[in-house]
């Protein structure tokens, strides 16, 4: 197992003093759309995929904007609308159009604003579009007007395009993968915004805008090869707060990019913002060079194997318990459909799992039809079901399972009704709706004890913190699905030429930063 990074410096502390020319209580709008969507998954993310927050519900989503918090009191906050979804397939264009229209209508109805917090993920794909966040950011900027200061918060697995870079003034992303700093990053984006409005940089609107130094890095790797738990990503990301502390620097950010969309904007990026143009240009190029030079050194965050080999390791005499296996190819938190049942089929065919001498927990397959059938039969009944493969057929399509209905659990806000069907050692978890299993209580609520299980199989890549702590042993299984870790077998064809590891030319890339301040800067093609 690898160690967790030390991120003692990810937060900068209280706001600085108000400059005499600064805004004591600026008016700031909040809106955005957050989803990570695989263009290799047949799943379509429609209206039902998104949780829409507006008004006070949206403000309450950010704990750092609670009553009495410093950042809450430093501005008049105007929460408009925000859509957030579990990762999945590309967004239905009508769903996107409705969310976009609600944001733009809110800006027009409740503006003008001194500033705007643009809360996005950065890897949203919309059917028929190449750059969804760029489209949204451009529309937001046009509605706000040229003088409103815009700060964007993103996932490090997001993408930075010309249009997005051009439309925002401040932009940053997570520094940890797994994303234990996801809310802290939003807080940092707001903190930076308020610092500028309070007079950092200068008195007028132009001076409040920092310079942005941007470098495209022609590398695209899966998150499971770029976890900040191990080198080279750990050292790279641990160095970012040191860059941020340099005189003349406000923020530094490194994006891995999103590997499971086939769009030209998908690649790594570095952006350093601040008031000293020479320093931010130097540091952006240095970080980009460090990433590029390490491109061949990034390795999977844990030991990898085929599923069958991973099971052989986990079932071997003396293997540590519980043993966790990542069913990585259909990981719903990376954009997988969540109903690929190929892994379940392989488990059911193994003779060494045919009896109940072992306990194997398999999470999960979403299939509302199978859930209904098991629910009608009731706990203790023997059922014969065909499970999964209805959205993403994968290499197996629906899989036949005959077993006992072990438990039925209603009312989960994400999964809806959940059933567990036990067949020999295998406890197959089937959910009404897509759900990731990241917490031990996700299993316990179903009557399952992951700590006493022999094997826990989860549709995930790198392990989230509770699973990381649970695992006495772990293998990342390279399984098929819409977020297959073997990127080269997915069939990307539209990435920028020379993107490693897809089509490296052997030539050194141009890692000189583009430096811009206001919208309309010339962006290299």
C-alpha cells in the first residue's frame, strides 16, 4: 500500500486586510454544472441524473459560506442554480440546454454582479459538442459582461480549453487524488476571488485581474496512474503550495485532464496566476516541464492484474483479509455506466466460489428490472434473474444468476431500492439506480460486513479513503467498460496530435506559456 500525501499547506488562512480602494461587500453570483462524462460509455446523462440546487439550498452546499464564516460575511452572495451529477455518459443536449438557460436567465434577472463563482467539474461532455464547459463559460461571460471578475473551481481531471481559459479570470483545481480536498478547492477559489475584490493587485477592475500563464502539456493519463498518493504525482502536487507562496503568485494548478473523452481539449494543463508576469511564466513552464519529463514514470497506483488473476491472488492460501479488488472498467465515479455485469459473470463461473465457505461482496450492478423481480420474490426466496448489460452490454450482456434474496433495502437517496442476491460465496449487490460504493456503511446498510468478508469487489479505480483503510490487500483489476484503464484499446481518434501515449512524435513540445490578463487574448491554436 502507498502512503497518503502531506497537504498541510492546501489552505492559506484568513483574508488579508481590505485595501482602501477595495470592495468591502461585493455582490457575487454562484452557478455551474458539474459532471464527468465518458464518451466511450453508451449511458446518457439526462434530467434525472442531476441534482439541481438553487437559492438557499445552493448556498448551504458550501460549508465555508455558512452563517458566521469569514467568507460568508465578506460578500453579498447570490446563489443562482447549480446542477451536479454522478459521473456518467455524455449529457443529453436538451438537459444541458435547460441547465444553461437557467444559469443565464438567473444572471440576467439578478445581476449585475461584481464577481462570479463558476463551480464546474471540467469534464462534462454533451452529445454533439466538443467543449461543453467552454460553451457554458462563454455564455456566462457574455451575460455577465466584461468587467465582472470570474473565478472557476475544477476537478484536476477536468479539461481547460481556449474558450474556458478566455472566459474566466481566476481558475484552479484540486491538488489531491483521491479528491479529499474537493471542497477546500472551492473555498480556495472563493478566497482568491475575494482577495482580488478587496484590493489585491490594485484599485481598478483591470488591476484586480491577475495574469494567467497557461501551458498545454500533451499528455493524457488515467487518474489511476496519477494518484497523488505516490510519485511522481505526489511530489509534483506537493510542490504547488510552494509555488503559490512565491511573491507575485496567487495560485498554481495542474490538471491531469480527463482520459475517457475523445475530444481535442483532453490533455494535461498548467496554469499559474498572479501579478508578477515573469514569475508566473517561469513557474508555469517549470511545472509543465516537470510533468512532461515524468510522463513515462507515472504508474498505476496499485498492483494490476486481469480479473481472473486478481481473484487467484485473493483466494490463495494466506492472502490477507479482507482483500479488495477494483473492478475499474465500469467505475461509475469515472463515468462508467455502472451496469456492466461481466465481472459478476466471471465470479459466478468460478468453482472455488460455488459454496458458502467464503464471503465475496460484489458491488454493484444497477438494474431496476432485476431489483423489482427480487423485491416481488422477497427475502429468503430463490430467484433466477438476468442482471445488468442493459445500458452497456460490454463483453457479456445481461448475466444469469440464481440465488437467494439475502436482503432488500429501500430508500437510499442515490441507489433507491437495493437487493443482495447470494449465490454460493458471491453476494451480488443490485441497485435500482447507479451508485458508487465508497463507504463501509454502503455495505453495512445492506446487512453485509465488509470487514469480515474474504473479498470485496468494488467498481472503482484507486481506493477512496475508507476502502483504502479497509484493504489488507488490493489489486486493481483491468476490466472492460466505458472507463477502461487500458486507454489504447478504447479507440481515441480526435486528440491533439502528439499526445502521449497515443501518438508521441518524438519532438519536444512547445511548453512556453501563453500569458493573458483580459478576455480576448490571442490563444494559440
